[in-house]
């Protein structure tokens, strides 16, 4: 029983002052939902920005590998060079090599140095006029065509261009053991 002198609050006054019961719970839920939405709106793009370089394929750029006039005609040369490779957030210097052939008509072809069978390094045998792989005996002619052994496809040719007498190459690696080149 309320005391006779105790002030009585009307229901409207109580409702206007602060929400109670179901209304209070609804407001709390709505505030939490808005906070979560704002947090996700920031978190998702920020996370994507931070990890996307790590998920990207390793990027290789054009690299100058030599002077075209210095290449002997018909006798493949292994050229070594250092390339800057962008790998996620970091740039790394990587030592690379490629096999370069210059035909009598001036055509230049550059091959990946890895045997398409299982990825061993192969050599040019000038006496036999063949590329020969020591691992399982695959043999290729000067154009990269398979002459023998278990190699499932020709040598992998790389993108090339000539600018101001310089030979440029994009180094790529391919899955071994397949009958067509599939880039890694
Ligand atoms: S890796 Fe070259 S023949 Fe097997």
C-alpha cells in the first residue's frame, strides 16, 4: 500500500524517462546489431587489404637477360640473371636462368630451364645437338620438341621481347608431368 504522502509516478512519465522491459531489450539488441554492422563494415575491407597481397600469385615482371647480338646462331645458351620478384608484401631478389636459342632467321626462343617431365635442370649437348635431361633421359631438339624419354610435352617457352637490341623475358614456372603447360 502506498503511503498517503508518497509521490505517485504516472505510467506515461515512467515510459518517457527510460525504456523498460521488452522496449529496453529491443534497444539494447538494436545497438548491438548496429555496432556489429559497423565493426564488420570496417573489418572486412581492412582484412582484405592486409591479406590480399599474400594470396596473390607471385608476380614476375619483364627482366633483361642479355644482348641479342651476343647470342650465337643455332647454339643455345644458358643465361643467368637476377630478378626482383614481388611475393606478397616483400620484394625478393631471385637468381634465375633460361635457355635461349637464336635461329639462322633471327627467331629467338627462350625456354624455362626446368624439364617438363619432373622439373630437373637439363643441358644442351652441342655434339648431339640436343637438350638432354640427366634425371630420366628425356631428349629435346633445338626447338624444344621431344625426341625421346618420358617427357610429356615440349620444353616450356617463355614470353620474350626485344627492345633496343636487348632481350627481355618473363620468367614462369609450369606444372611438371602434364601434356600441356599449366602455369604455377
Ligand atoms: S625430369 Fe627430366 S626426364 Fe625426368
